[in-house]
C-alpha cells in the first residue's frame, strides 16, 4: 500500500484548478445507459471511483473509454449483461445507480449489494420504495448479498421520500426518465449533483423539471439519444482546498468553481476569521481564501444541501483543532464520521466525543506522526492536519484519497506543500 510523506509548516499559496465533481459524475455515467447511443462526458475527475465505474460498464458490454483529460465516451448499445455482481460492484457504493439505469432502460437488473467507505449505515430502502412505487418487483437476497429488480413497464407516480436522500433521488430519476407517464418526487434532495444528472437527462431528450428544489417532476420518454455533456466543478474538492488554505495561514485562489455551491463553507470560514473573496476574471468565477492570523473556533452542524456538508466536516475538524477557543461539531448525517478524531488526538488535538458531537479545544500546535485514513474525507482531513503539524507525518491508506481527489499531492505541491507519494 502507498503512503504520503508530509512535512508540515508550509503556507499554501498560489492558484489551484478544481476538477469535475466526482459525485455528479457517478450519477451521470450510469445515466448514459438510458440513451442507448454514444455519450461523451467531459470534465470528469481522473479518480479511482470513475475508473471503477467505467470498468463495471465495460463488464456489462458497453464500449467505454476514459482519456487522461477527463473525457469519457460511453456507447451503451452493446450492453449484453444485466447482471453486475463482481467484487468491484460490491465494494463500490455508487454502483447502486445501475439499479435505476438498467431498470429504466431494460426492465431488469441483478446487482451485488453495494459497499463503499465505512462511514455508517446508508440503507437503500428509499431507492427500493421508489422502484416499487413505479411498478417494479424488488427482491433482496441477503444470503447471496444481491438485489434483483424487474418490471414489464415502469409507470409514473408520486413518490414521497422519508429522507431527502441524494442517492435515492438520482436513482428514482434514472428509472422514471423512461417510465410511462409522469413522476413526482416529493422531499427530493437538492444537491448540485442532482441538478447535473437532471441536466444530462434533459440533454439526452428527457424531461426533468424542478431539480434543485424539493419537488422534481419527470415526464418519461421512451426515446432518448446520445449527447455531449460537461460535469460541474467539485464543491467538495474546492471546500477541502479552501479549508487547507485557511488552516495553513495561506493565500490560495481556486479556479473552476461555482461560488454559490460553496456558500455554507465560505460562511464558516469567514466566521472563523479567514478571508473569502469571490469574483470573476472575465472567463470564469474564482474564490480566494487567505488567513493571516490564528483562526477562531466555530460551531458546525452538518445538514443536507444547502446546509454545511457532511463531506467537509472532517477537514473542518482538522482545521478547528488549531483554532483559538472551543468549537462544536454536530454530525447529523453519518454516525461513523468521527473515526478520524482518534488520529487527530494522537497528533495532540484536544477533542471529546459524545455520540454524534465533537467538542474541540484548540491547541497551539499538532505534532507529526504515522496516520491512517479510515475513509475518503478522513484522509483529506489528516492531510490538512499533517500540513500544519511540526515534523514529518506519514499518511497510510491513501487509496481512499485516490477515490475522490484528482492528483491531490501534485496540486498541494504546486501550492508549496511538501508532500510526496511513496508506493
């Protein structure tokens, strides 16, 4: 297994270009199945999750190519298998989008129950509820860890989600895009990723209205077509670099961003004493983050979009470990998102956990040590902590980071960080 060697103490300074949104791409890639024709997806991040999804589609028979510039071509017309039960499927959370895509296109799918980062219980009951409401028969085989869904003809209906789940909202959209009649999703999630998938479906000739609000209306279309589509910038990667800039007392400009996607993180950084500026250079928007003094502690409660994102709770926790005073983080989305705290405590952080609450007393400095990432965003948090620490840290389990951050160590090094990858 590879690891990062990180020498702390450097201020991050310079310009970084944010990659395409991994979470949006993982919804758009399977949506291409619905077209039945060649689709070209641009601005995808070259991360392991994207590669894995491409490989899974290839296993189903689709012709897939991902270029180094983040452009993926998908020709789903050659799909010959509707069963995806390989190990890569079972370990890959976003593989559940194949349920909606294959069910919507072919009326049948057999899928290994999905896995992913161990950040707590993430049931797919709302997905199943939506498919059954559309007329599908869904069977879970717990003994063999697989799920099967069948439908002669999906029919539009009204579906109320008990939880505003991003995954369930996207999956139901995929299935309903080719269903007969109209579908209404009530209490839909509002994340920008959902808007991106809806826009892609519309580019293929579909009809999805209201994405980004809590009610999404889909008129099923039997004939969709191929198209070319560019993925939005990654708000989680942008937020991570914003936090890293503030934590190291740096001065960083982020290009290729959508500033209003970052409102929640910008507000908390401003509250902590960092400077956040937004402008455009005539071509695209950018965000500039700087800090020239010790930051103040702030309170954070994770919420569904547009609230503070759970994916940035961990990087923020690393930053607040060094902030002056007391901070409180309440994690309301995933119960296992505090695994990184034990690593921070070994670096000297003063953090007390009580269920889903973390009380942080800021310390003057952190000390370097060997660190172990437990999931994707925990890995990013520990990189930020190591960048601020006294000495040289080794961060292990960096395959988690590779799942969601494109060329992370190279981008950090370009900003002045001393980060090296060892395989």
